[in-house]
């Protein structure tokens, strides 16, 4: 088999894996948009905040330590204990549920019935607020995140492909874990939305929230639930990306990777987020591999948005999005 | 009349009060935003050194130093706003702390007669003092860094026929070393591969797969922010030999290697100043700044790479003030006199030892023609177990035979474009 084709196969597989990571971020956007029509600009910052909270809890960090020390003249930074990863994840999920409740109670409850652009602007404000609170709570240091996920080359795939192609493929163990977790997450979300009472209520709210309200569905509860689930998805994305780069401000920028995925897959479809992520991941990696060297490289961001724009021209609702027809 | 009395009293008070002289050092810091983790220690080091001088020596030449901090968030527009809002306070020298802000401030500060010190960043050709009268980038610039990396590799063995890959932030900053490395490639016979990474650099799978396929002998990195941490992690993932992976000084702080844990062991980075806290000056910082509760931050950054860089920048500014005071015979110098002090600055081993910083930085002399110094750079290496950087080479000269013509060509093009008459 030609060497370049073997390399392209490796790039293709890595593109699929990268696509899963993009899809993880896009999922959070889809959940909230589907249930409430809000494009949540703060989704990337939620991934950052949840990952910072997870590391803070694991390390036994005192929240708002700098503020406490500045006000009271103390010098406290750590409680002196560490928390196991699993328990810390559960506690972080609890924090994200509390966050969802606060967002609903103090922001969106007061904005019911407002134009989508107002709700979008509110999420921009929320993003900046959360950025600041995250720094104040856990400080802005770059933090190592280790919840026990494997990292580095997968030896089995390396050896197996070497025996076949005389070239061992590089597949990161972390990417394999991310793929499995994303599959579980999507499966869980589908089962939840199809077969649970709360899931059906969530779909009813997504279809027509006034009709859902008229048959006794609590909008308040559903929106808190949706923001909580989006918070959980943000935590999963934060763990995956944070394990790679350390937990730091730039985690909030992973939202930029989700936008073309959403444009391509559709803002209202969970399978769309997955398929969109895979197409963007594979597309950008193969384009960089084949065309990148001819044009000086670094084509990935550019390619993702160009591909999304092409889809917008021919299918504005994305691959799986709902076609919205508004009559005037 | 009711309104006039307080106003008159205030005017009388202002006339009667003596004007408190001070030496103003604006600090365009970034304690917030995506690069805060790097901005905080630098700003702390810069402020703490002046606080120590005030507490220990009563200022510089008897005049108190005042650090005027302004938050830029590493944003160019905010940086320019900071400049405009602080220059009227009697600012002596600006450390823009961003190549973007530096480019914006060069014409403004030159017109205002205020000096800029862009140490290890900014416009490289500003080293030509005949064109850039108010801009200084001693002791080293990006091109010195590129040459320093190649010199270091040559000190480890023959690099003729070897493959060198440059992984760089796809921005004006990241592209800075390309021309120098290309010239050096022609001179020394190594093959250069250019591998750009788009901002912010959170995803670099394509780049490291390429490195894995092409198997370069050495990788040089000009990265920034999250790009550094991801690159070190990806290099470890593909089992690239960390001994052969060299970052520029903006890719060589604790922040860049800690997330990768033990796998970052052996990674190297260029530097133009010392690392660690094993210098007498830190005892004075502890005594006069930290113990008195006057530290700019929590006191937990002391001795880190970027804290040391901030401290070094402050020390060089303070020494330039002393030089200016000697030249002009006044203690409370103005911005023009500060510029003269920077242009006549000489750093010697004896001077560094006297400051409690023996061997902390290279010896160099600034002149009207050369605002960049001789470009002496050293190499540091990360010990993951001890979580410390160590200096593993001397501060050595870079290849000025290659770099100087590049500086001359670029600066003269700038002079022609802006109708500047070059000269001293």
C-alpha cells in the first residue's frame, strides 16, 4: 500500500477522534438551544469553570482564598486534604446543578418572553461573569488535571497496524476514552429524552413551551434540568480537554471549535452534533494533511468554518437541524 | 461664596504642599484573560523589585519609585489605552509586554519622547538605535533566540544534514525566527521544516502526526499560552525525545511543563536571565517585601521563571535610572533623561554581584547604534521530579554575522517607510 495512503488512514482515524472531542463541546450548546431556544455563549466558559472546580475540589483548595486573605489578613490556600477523583466529579456535578439553578432563578426567569437576541446577550454577560468568578474562586494558575485517564500512544493499535502496514498508527489513549464516554453520553441522553418522564417533558418544552406549560409541565424545573445536563456535558468536555492542556483560561475557547460543528450538524440535533463533529474533525485533518503543505499549513480553523459556511448556503438548518419557517 | 471658600482652601493647600518627586514606571500587566497565568508572575516580579528598592534603599538615588499598574488583559487596544492614560504621570519607560502593543506604541512613544523596553519580544529590528531612537530590546531578541538554539545544537554535535522542525504560533510573533533559521540552515547545512499552529493551539494533532512521520532530529518551538502546554504533552505522547525539544523563552516557564507531569522531563528552553531563587536579592525581597506584607501578589511566585523575568526587567530599568542620574546630575529624572540612561547602560558581572544577582544575566553594553546588546542567550532544562528549571549552558553569543544584516535591512526599510533619518 502506498505510504501516503497509510499516513492518510492514520490522519483519518485521528480526525474521527478529534471530531468526538469537538462534538462533546457542541452537545452542550445543542441541549440548551433545543430546550429553550437560547444560544448559550457561556458553554465554553462552563467547561472551564467546571474543570477548575473539579481540580479545586480534588486538591482541597479553599475557594476565594485570595479574597479571604485580602479581607481578613489570613494566609489560607488549602484545607489540607485531597478528594478522590470520582467523589470530586460528583461534587462538581452538584456545583453545576447549583449553578443551573442560580442561572435560572437570577437571570432567565426574569427574561421569559424576551427576544432570542436578548437571551443571547444575557449569556455573553454570564460568560464574562463566570470567567471572573472562576478566577476569583480558584485563581488563574494553569492546573494539572489527572482523574486517572490514560494518555499517550495506544500500544496495541501501534503494534497491530505496524504488522499490517509496516507503520504503526498513533492513536491517543485519551481520545479512545473520550470516544467511549461520548458514545455513552449520547446513548444516555437519547434514552433519557425518549423514555423518561422528565426527558419527554423536555422534548415537549422544546416543541412548544406554551403548550407544555398548559398541560402542567414546569418550565422552571425543565430549564434547570437542561442547564444542569449542559453543565455535566461541559464538565466531561472540560475533563477531556483539560487533561490534554491543563486547566486554564483557554479551555473557554474550545467553544470556537464547536461553532462550525453546530452550523454543520444543526443547532437542535444531538446526532447532528456528533456527525457534525466527526465531519469537521476528519475534514480538517485530511485537508491539512493533503493541502496544508501546499499553502503553508495551519488550515484547520479556516477549513472548519469554510466547510460550515458551504453547508449554510445549501442547508441553512444544518444536516439534522429543524427547518424553521416563520410566516409574517 | 459658600462654594468659593473650599475651592480657595484647596488651591492654597496645593500651592503650599511640596511636590513629592517620584520615578514612575508604568506596568502594562495582564492579570486577567487567557494569558493571566504568565502575566501575574511577571507583574509581581516587576512591582516587588521596586517595592524592595523603596523599602531598603529609599528609592533610586533617593527618589521613590512608583509602579503604575494598568491592566491590558493582553489586548492591544487596552494596552494603547493604558499608555495614553499613564503617560501624563511622568512615565519613564514602558514595558508593553506584548508584541502587538509594542508595535502600536513605537511611533507614539517615539513622538512623546518616552522610552520602550521590549525585552525578548516586540520588533526585533528595534535593536538598531539609529532608526529606533526610543526603543530598546536588550539583552536579547527573537532572532538571537533562534541563533542561540542553533548554536546550542551545534555545541551538542554536528547538525549538518540533520532535520530541524520549527513549530510556531501562526502569528507575527511565531514567524519571527523563520528568516534567521533559514539563513542559518543555508550556513550550517541542516534541513528546516516549518510547522505552523493556529491560535490558540488547543488542538495540535496534525502537527505532531507530521513530526512523527517526518522524524526531525530536533524541534524548536516559538509558542505562547496554551499552545506550549499542548505541544509538550503531544511531544510526550509521540515519545519525542524531550532532550531535543527546545522552546523560546516564552515557551519555557513552569506553566508550560507542569501539566504534562513527569513526561516533560528534559524539555529545554532558551533564556536571557537566571532561574530559581538562589540569589541574595531574594532574601531582601523576602525581608523587605513579603514579610512586610507589601508583595504585589500572594508571594507564591517568587523564583519562578516569569517572576524572575519581571524582576530582571525592573532591575534593568532601575540601573538605567542610576545611569541617567549620573549623566545628568539630577535624581528626579525626566523621560528624555531616562532614554539617555538606557542608551548608556552597562551591565557587568561586578554590578550584578553588587545587586545580589551574581550570574543572573549576561554582561552587556548598550550604545546609540545598538539598542539590543550582544544577544547573549543561555539554555535551561526542566527537571520534572524536582519541578525546577536549571541553567545548562553559559550565556553565549548569537550569530550576529547572520542577524545584523537582517536587523539593518528591516530597520532601514522601516526608516524609509516612515521617513526617519537614521543616525546617532
